[in-house]
């Protein structure tokens, strides 16, 4: 059954991407300064020490080529995860996108139009490393466009995800509305681990349930 054209419930989060083509320079001067906190503790409460342990905020922008993410992360100990499919076992971000929100609105599980991508910045925070886990038939590494500015143990980042990463067509883009969630992974130890996860949806319980994601709206 098709869902409400307004998107997912407000409690899951509603995020607006500005129509903008920012320079990838880790300088947020072009952005509209409308930051959204990533502050819902989705897992690892026993490992989480509060905002000084990990906190973040973000903005989104878009153009015909792709989706842009401005991200500020504060961390008390930066520990990168492994490259490749285990990238999530360390500090970094995960972005989920439901490309056809209305077509399978009621489905409880992710399928071919639901995407999970992750980015980490390597042990020295000097290179963005991307990985796509979902859809499962399209798993593999990619390199997002990026600019990074180190800030203590945290960082300021601008990232660019081409629409091709999400198999997006012009007709998909015309709907202007998608499922979306952003999460931050934290590891403070020397062994790869996902010790805690902050996210943008109070409903998130796992990585592959689109009904728990929020709504991304592409502003005109």
C-alpha cells in the first residue's frame, strides 16, 4: 500500500536538503546555517559518556548531480574502523536512503530500493572511504567526494554522494521525497568495534528497517 505522501512520521525526523552546490572545502560559509543534531542514542548506552564522548550536527544540500552533507563531529577519542565491509566497526557515519518511499511504504524490511552507505576517514583522518552495504546485490566500496578539517579528536566534513550511488533517476528525483536517516558510529578502544551509535530517528532499532527512518525533502 502506498503511504502518506507527507512521508514518514514526524517523530522519525524530517530533513530538508537545500538546493545548493557547495564547494567541497570543509568551510560551511555557503550553507544556510540550519544545523540538525545527531543526538538519539540508538545502541551502546553502556559505552556512551554523553556529548563530550560523541556528538554531531549536520546539514544537507542537493543538486542534479547528487546529495551533499555538511557534518560537524565532536569526539573524545578518534578510532577509525577497518576498510571495506567492516568500516562500521569504528568512528564514522552511516547514511540510509529509501529511493522509492511510496512504492513500498509498508514494507518492514529493506529491499532493492533501500540504501545503506558508510564513510570513515582512515586512521589519519586524511581520506574519505565509502562503502555501500545495501542493497545487498550492490555491495562494495566507493570514494565519496570529500573535504575534511580536523578539529581536536573530531572533524568538520563536507561530503558528496552522487545520485548514482543510490541508482537515482530523474523521475526518482522528481518525487523530491525519500526515506532518510543519518547515524554516527563511535569506538574509543583499540580493537575494532561499534561501541555506540547516535542517530537522527528515535525509532531506529536496527540497520535495515526503512519504516524507522525519517523523511528527506529536496527543497525547490
